């Protein structure tokens, strides 16, 4: 598997995350062979929906998030073609510090309808995180 250029529009991937990405892709290659993957970048997650995958079905393999402010925010992913969910997101990640984070799903996390992201100031509300939202990318593949 090739993962050069995975920075894909997000500058400053830390050396620690670069090591995690390398280990992740090595494990993914062992588990899945050589899947066709897409790196989908996004900027400043807020209460505006960010459609990351509008295919009817797919697989989420990884999430990279970079936060530039210390104000806590929540990054949410919803299995839907065009709308996120304030209280019932499928994956919610709390971001409480400046820095970057990498979450990998080597076996994949399947979605049936699409993948939509949102950034909020609380886990269960739709108040936008605006300038406190994370930027980053997701790595997705076919179902």
C-alpha cells in the first residue's frame, strides 16, 4: 500500500501520527490486501454538514483530526448521504486540546448511506464549533 501524500491538504501532520499512519497502512495491507482508498480532506468542521462520502455504501478506515485551538469541540460522523445528526451521530470524538489525532479502523467501519461530518461545541447539540472545529481528512473505501 502506498500512503505518500496522505497529508492531502492538511499541513503539519506530527511525526507521531506519521508513525501511526505507517503502522496503520501496514496492518491494513495485511488484513485487506490492497483496497482502493480515497483520502477526503475537510477544513474547519462546524455545524454545516460536510459530505465526506455520498456513495450508498462504503467503509471508513481512518480519521485524522488537527485542532489549532484549546477550546473543546466534538467531531461527529453520521451514516447519511447529506445530513448529520446533532444527538445521534454514529461516531463522536471529543477534541479537548491543540494538536492532532489519528483514529484507525483497520477492519473498517461500514456505512450504508454515506458519510457526513459536523463539528459542535457539545456532544449532544448542534451548536457549531466554527473556528474551534478540527480540520483533517478521512480515509474511505468501497463497501
